[in-house]
């Protein structure tokens, strides 16, 4: 699962929309899409996303299926 899909799944769990997230980051949805698709999203932006969703930053990099093994 890529980063964009992880973020979208987390947004739906937290009852947020992609548009709301982009507004919180003060960027357009298109800019956010571009950064995610080209893998140029800055770590500080990812940190803002994690704070907004109240999840640890490392959760974007862990595979949930791998975590179930432990």
C-alpha cells in the first residue's frame, strides 16, 4: 500500500476528508496529490499530517500486516 492510500484510509477512520487535510496544510488537493504521487512530500508536511490525525509519524512507514506477526 502506498503512502497516499495509507493517508486516505487513516482519514476515513478519523472522519476527515482529503480536502480538509489539504486545507489544514494550506495547500490545494492537487498539490498534495502531486507531492504524494511524485514522492516529494516533505517530512515536515508528513509530520503535520500525523499531528492532525493524532497518530505517530512512524505509522506511515510500518506495514500493518507485518505488525500483526509480532
